[in-house]
C-alpha cells in the first residue's frame, strides 16, 4: 500500500520538522561577558560608540532628528541596592547603565554572583535612557544634563517598602528633579520628572524613554541547541505582540503611535521594557543608529506645560527583570506576551497555569512536570487506548500480512487490494495507531515552549545529578532512558510489512535520542514519564486483547 507508506513517512517527517522548528537560526558561541577585548576591537567600538551617541536623542514628531555632541560617561555612578535590584545610574543624563538581579544568579555554581541584565562595558552596550526634549527640554544637540545627588549609594532599609532616589538639575530658575522610585519585591522602577518652575514663563517639554543596545548575544548555543529570540518587541493598534529582529531594524526603522503601550527588549528568560502612562498618547520609535551596531527602542510622550510659578510632573516606568507572566500582565496589557509561547500559546498558557498549580503542592518543578504528565496522559487516555488497541490488532495481523507479502510481493496493486480486504474483514484501521499520536503532538510542542520560556525552571533542581531543569542533562542519562522507552514502545507495536517503514521505525528511537541530548532536562523528563506511562497502558491493553482472544 504505497499510500499508507507515503502517509506514514510524511507524518514522521512532519513530526521531525515540528520538533526542530525554529532551529534554523544558529550562531557561533560568542565570547563571555567578561572576555578581554583586543585593542583593535576597542578602537572600533569607541568609534562606534561616539558615532552612536551622536544620534541618541529622539526628535519630536514632525521635526528633524537632533544630533547632539558626544558626551563622556561619568565615572561617579550612583548605586542603588534593593532586595530585587542592584542598579547603577549615570549622573550624566540620569541613565540606568547597570542592572543586576540578586535573586537570579549568573550561573548555577555562582550563587553569590547576580545575573547582569543591563550593562555598559567597553565591548557591550545595554542601557535604559530617559530625558526631556522640546522647548525647555534638558536633552538637546548641546548635550545632556549633569545631575547632582545627595548620596552616591542608596539602600532599601529593612522594614521599608519604598526607596526614593532624587537627582537634581538646575535649569535657570527651574529646578528639575529626576526621581527613581524603588519598591520592595519589585522589578518595576517608576521614573518621575518633578518640575518646579520658578521662572516668569511657561515651561514646556516632552518625556522620552528608550533602551539602547547592541545586537550581541551572550547566550552560547551549540549546533543542535535552540537559539532563543533576542530582539525588540512592541504592542501596536494592529498587533498585540509584534517582534522585530535586529535584521528587521537594519532594513528599516519602525514607528507607531499608541495610547499607553510599551516597548521592550526580549531575551531568554528576561526582559526590559519602558511602560509609559496608559492614559497618554505616545510616539514609539525603533531604529538603528547609522551603520553602527547600536539600536534604540523607545517612546516620546506628549508635551507637558508647567505654568510660571507652579509645579508639574512627567512620569513613566521601567521594568528590568524575569519574564513573570502574572506580574507583566499586571503592569501593562499584553506585556505578558513577551513570554513567547509561539503559535501554540493557547495550549501553552493553560499548561503553564497547571504546572504552577501542581508545583504549589509538591514544591519541586521536576515533580510538577511528572504531575503535569499524569494529567495530560489522563486527558488523552481514551485516545491513547484507541491507538494502542489498533496497534495490538495490527500486531495480530502481522503473520497474515507477511503471508500476503510473500504471495503478492511482486504485484503491488494486488497486494494493496488484498491488504485492504484483510483490514476490512478484521475491522482494523491501519491509521488508527498514527492519528491519535499526531493529535497529541501540538500538546508536546506547546509544553516544549512552556518549559523553554519558564524562568521558574531556570536553575531549579530535580533530584540527584539533575541540578538545573532548564538545561540539558549533563550526563545524558534522561535522553538515553527516553530512547530506551521509545525502543520498548516500538517493540510493542506491530512490525510494518514494508521494509522501508520497518527501517524508519527502527531508526526513530536513535534519531529522537540524538535530538533529545540537547533538550532541557525538564522536557526530557516529561517525555520519559509519558513514554513509561504509555508502555504500561499499551502492555495492559495488549494483555486484555490477548486474554479475550484466548477465552473466545
């Protein structure tokens, strides 16, 4: 039956394609964040930085892009320490130039070294800029303001829930205070500009915020490891979640106008985002600066006027932290979509909710994955049972199919006719074992992205040698067990009469084992558990059919 063989081969190819989808973007391993930079590289970067600074400041809609002079970075940064953030602020412009996350350490074996999200090193640029432009703006072609602060280091004291850090700039008779508001157990920082206008004229300006970053990725990938998305994201009136790669921004800038909204830089497990006032209309700009490896993702708010002799304010918020779906959804609409589950998000979201629910009882993410597998297996129990019964009946027909092959092996058309007649007589659907498995594949793929995107699994241990469920098994034990369970399942299935099909089925455990060597241990744990439960269910159903045939 050529159609059956071709359909099976096509199904297997489709499954393999779905497993390796999005694996087409690989890159060479980049130097570590603290790797030394050669003098030639440093010269090139300095030239790039100077040129990039010349186009930092956004322009007001309908005006020409401002070109400020290059400014030197102040060495006297202001350090802020809370329970969730370690931040450095540059007095020149009041930019956030360093963000470390003490609750998320850099590596599993360095719990005392926090993960660094934003940084402004000699060979890497990733900062959060904000300022004022317009008629009385502090940021212009002449440069950026140099703020003063009462202290060079601030700490959130025990028992306090909020910390205010004030940077002050005197603009003639107007005092401008840039206030950063930090909150306990929070990654969201409020940035307020307080305008005290003691002049005899109206003060006018627009608030802007932007993320300035190069395209470097410090996430090392091998040739068979998924390369997570690194790039810009924004919500628009047409798309709730729009991703733009650095390549997209190389080709053309992106601009849009939206009430509220947000703009973000997305990477594996973490995100940074500017979230302006939800009640105001904002102009968003995402672009590359010249021909340099520097990109700006930001917004410009509406003009705010402060009357002579009065006070006013302009406010926005900046998030720098993990992809916590619940918190991101609270901060701004659709910001939680930066936890990118792909096109199967409608399956992945319920799976993640269920995973967290189970974890609340077992307090171990590995056990939660096993529990989730039991639930998924229970949901598909009857569908799987149908598949296993079909396979068991096919196994019974194996001798008769072999006889037909021996009798009509040279006449493919006659053999196909006789096989169809045999299936009809025995009331067996040859596709009954394949289709239920294919129906379950979207759930597997959705779970794949759920586990890949869940920062909760980062550095989360299971038992024994599995100390991090978000990365591959260091000793490849789980993938080998997975391959063994696939081989056992194959042995419980009937051997296809076609030699080509038989060879493909024999290779499947080997191919999948090889692919799963680089999969996260959490995902392989799910697959091992699923296979083991499948073997038990298939063995039980096969015994039932054999027992019924014996008593008949």
